[in-house]
C-alpha cells in the first residue's frame, strides 16, 4: 500500500518557564531550528507559536522518528533561549491580546481581512497528510471519511481551558476557529473538477487569493496529492499524535479497499456530521455520538472500538498496529483534555496544568 504516505504538522506553544505564560520568541527558535531541519520548522501568525512538519514518510514508524526529533530539537533550542514548548490545543490562561503577530505580508493580510477573528486565533492544531496516487481518488475518499472525523476528534480533545476559564468544552480550540470563514466540515464534492471549480470561483470573486485559505477540517491539499486531516487539537503526547496518524491512514486505506471491491461507505451530509462534531467538542470521549445508520445515540467509546474493528483488516499491511493500539490507552486514561482537567481539579491552579503539559510534550522526544 505505497500510496498512503504520511506527513505530520504540529503547532507548539512557546512558554515562559517562570510565569508559564505564552511568550513571543522573535522567531529565534525557528531560525536556529531551520539550520538543523531546514523548512521543517516554520513561524506561525502569532510569535508564541512554532510549527513543525515531517517530510514524506512511508509509514508511521518513520513519521514517529521524525516528529520525535522535531519535538526534541525545538525543545532544546527553546531551552537555550530560556523557554519551554508545550503541546495542547489552547494555552490554559494566556490572553491572545498580549501576543505579538509575526511580521510577514501573508499574516498582515489575514489580520487586515479577518481582524479580531485572526488576532484571537491563538490555537494549536495537528494536521495529518495521507498521500494518494491521484486527486480524483483523494476527493472520493475525503467525501466518505468526513463521517469519521468527529470520532477521531473526540479522542484528540486537548483544549478545555481558555483565558483562565474552564470552558465546559473538551475542545474549545474548534469554537475559536469557527470564527474564520471556510472552516469546519466541508460539503461533498461530486468530483475533483467540482472542487477545483469551487476554488476557481472563490479566487475569481476575490473571496481568497489561493486555496490555502480553505481551512476545513479535511481538504484535498491545494498543492500536494494528499488528503489533509485538520480537525484534531495538537496532542500532548507523541503516542497520541501517532495513534491519530495511524487511524487516519488506516481509514483511507480501508475506504480505498472498499472502492476496489466496488463498495463505498455512505457519504453523510455536513449538517449531520456537524451534530457529532459538536458533541465531540463538548464531551470528548465521555459523551454519545449519533450512529446515523442506526439512527440512535451510541456511547463514543463503543463507536471508537467499532471504528478500530472497521479498519482492522488493513492495519497490518500498513504496519501501524502498534501506533493504533495506543487508542485503547486513551480510552482508559482519558484524552489530553481529561488529563488537564484532572490536574486542575487536583491543584486548583493553571500554572500546574502548564507544567503538566510541558512535561508530557517531551515524553519520547529524542
């Protein structure tokens, strides 16, 4: 199954170890890291964010090695600047208004257009790319895999706090991002031409200048032959990142296998999938999601187990079983959000939550 190559992007918080606040680092970490990893480390719109990305990896073993190295390098270089990095969907208490925007024409343009929605977009995500032989195949798989996005998203929830408040959501990051245009679950596209015509129309009418300004939870990438999964909060643990990467890869492979047998999974409407996305954001794995086939609510954990059964026959061929098995640990120990909430319940202070995040971020980094 050589077509399901992988790429992982993660966004990290840059943290002052004394105050535990987000801090602007003038891109010094990025500049130092680029000497080692070239363009695999990038600046983001806010200066308190560092983005890393692996190269094209043939399997999850290769991807794990690269993401572990990237976390380690960025952490070491942050340490040299007297800073730390942390992996979570939001910072528990820092206020976005205090954070500086990176000086770059693209970011200036986005802030100018989107105003406070852009300035307040101080969030941290995980993007997983799965490679395909053609964009035609990619759009076909993207249509069907939309149904499963809330299930994986529920497992990845890692942003319960915002500006010193317990938001009541397991992922508040998605609520913040909803203020942007062209976000959330996309509609179904009947063909790649249908999708390309949509992009052309938006560029022609000055809605956007290029397809990278489509920020959906899943998209056929504008420049690479990949399906890009963008729904997850940035996971605290490397093991979690790799579990979600393995699951996205396995879902693509399974849906492709069904296609080869002239079968396909039902493509549900955006309106229905959004019901599950909302539940996942609010309750994580502790709530119920809707099984649209049965037209009933089902415990999220049970649906995740069903999902693992669904992809089981492609996992060994992909070589990702060990990474995928970590999902059972998440079901047992809770998501990043559950663990953050537990630390806060125990200590009553957000600084302890930040310390917990920064410690967990480096487990397995080397």
